[in-house]
C-alpha cells in the first residue's frame, strides 16, 4: 500500500504546455517529496499530455483531460482525484522556489489554520513587461502592497495562483463556485471565511508569477477583476472597502482633469493634472530604483495606468450590469 501524501498540488491548465513544463521542472527541484501533482487539462487545443509524459518518472503525477469548464470546475475535478490532507493550487504560469514546502511545513506546525496563501514575486528572467506588471500588482503605490504583505488591509484572502486548503474544509463548502467570471478564487476565500475557517499569509511561501505577457491580456484580466469585485461585494455583505473603488475614482478623475483642462482651460483641471503627474513620477522613480532600470520604470507607468483603467471600468460595468437586472 502506497504512503498517503500530505500535499496534493492541483493545477488547471489551458493551452499553456510550455508554462506547465517550467512549473513541473521547478517542482522536481523541491527538496520536500511528500506530495503529488494533479494536472487538469481544461479542454486545451494545445494539450499538456506530452509534458506530463516527460515527468512521469520524476514525480508522483496524474494527468486528466476534461471538456472545457473553466478554471473553477477544473480545479474541483482535480480535488476529487487527490489523496493529500492539504490541497495546494498553483497557476500554470508560476514556478516554485526550492524551499516552498518547507516554509509551509514550518508555518503549519505552529499555526492552526484551514487555508493559507503566499506572496508572488519576480524572477530575474522575467521580461521587462512582466517586471513592470509585477510592480504594478504589488507596489505600495498601486495596491497598497496588500498582495503578499505581512500586514493586510483586509483579512488575508488567498488567490489561486498560490493557495493551500485543508481538503476537508474544501469539501465542506463544496469547493469553488460554478462561476466562469473572474473572482472564483476570492469567492472561495470568502466562502471559507464565512464558514468559520481561519486564513493566513505565509510570507516565506513565495512563488514566481509570470503574469500576462501583453498589455491587452493584462487589461482584460483587470477588467474582469473589477467586474468580479462588485459581484463579490453583493454576494458577501459587509465586505466592501473604500480601496475597492480607488481605481474607478482614479480613472474618472483623470478623465475629468483632461476635460476641464483641454476644453475649458480650467485651473482645477490643471491642479488635478499636476497630482497625476506627481503620482506617475513616483511610480517611475520607485520602479526604476527597485528594478535598477529606467525602461521598466517607464513601462510601470503604462502598466499601472492599464491596471487602473481595466479594474476601474470593470467595476463600473459591474455596477451598471447589476442595475439593469
């Protein structure tokens, strides 16, 4: 009889065999071995089956190809095939540092939690655009540093790119909700918290997260995120926070300043534009210094504006869509 594993790593993948290969290669390098890998290929046209075949002799690994259902239901399917006490979700565009599971083990030995999340960080091999997106998603100037910070504005809500859950807690709430819109991972975190489960951030359980590789994909991701945020605020009462609408106010303020200054020569518009100039200068300087590259600093200004534009308009779309119903 085979030994029961402690961690079941579930990865839902769609048309990303190259990324899946990199993820599995990083898991092969793990010093901690009491784990299994479950790949759920969610109806991909570019299958990851060949990648799976290449790792069969290196990992305890399973592969399932299912009809396209979206990441939420694909992950649920993967959990039904798991054998571990804990389920860990990674996105296919992540790679895992060698000490990841030891950091998780060390934390869980001392803390009684039902689920956890970890930070995402940048690898030196990332492209300039990926580094700028990483800055926009994690900087104190943009998200307040709440993605993976030790002190969170809200109760820590793990995301599915790096999330661990006790299997029995996952099953008691029936896993991910049957939704295809962005926000299924936050929905799961809220379901767990509202069911009395305790969450935690494990600062040392970091992953390298490549994120989107072009601005259009990033804009679309942020739009869905903003739309999903409104949906979650309605579904889970009293979860609304003022920082949820900051990107919307930011974009509306930017548009207003352009109208006032360009069409009316208004002094207020000029003052507001100065504010935006100072803000984007801070983005440029901070990113340039952190990344030691002014080109990444310039790109960070663009990705930050893209982030706010997508999220802010997505939130407005969610409001309008809700009012129509």
